[in-house]
C-alpha cells in the first residue's frame, strides 16, 4: 500500500536515485510525488510491491519507489541527501526521518 507520509527512494532505469515523498496514486492512473524542488507525476502501469511501488511507462521503462527506513538511510541513502550525515544524526527512528522530510518540504515550498 502506498504511504503518502513515507520517504521513498526513487530509482530510475539507469540507476540514478532521488529521495521523494508525498507519493500518491492519482485518479487518472498517474503516480504523483514531490522531491525537494517541486511536484512531479509519472504515467504508466502502477504495481504495488511489498516495500514500495513500481511504475512501468508506455516506453517499457520501470521506475521503482522503495520505502526508506532510518537504517537504510544511514547505510545507503544519506550520501544522496543534502546534509545526509547531519540528518542521520538528528533522526533516531524511521518516523523521525519521514517527519523531517515532510517538515523540510513544507519549508521549501513557502
């Protein structure tokens, strides 16, 4: 099930990764989400997985969205985050991490 409160790592077919949140399935079948710059949508076949969601575009490319836990953030994803080491130090739980990013997103869009 997609959790719009969660932090996800989005992985493109070329391996590029980005941290995103506010992931939602729209009524028209698109997947919407925010990175720290702005909102985006991707259209395609949406498949929910045990740890996230995948979107397969009309061109046959699959973009994966995987839930990020505090452990995974510290181990793998802090290096793709702006100030990732500092974030890893102030967040003690996965819930703390997700709240940090939701708060940051609201501040960035003021």
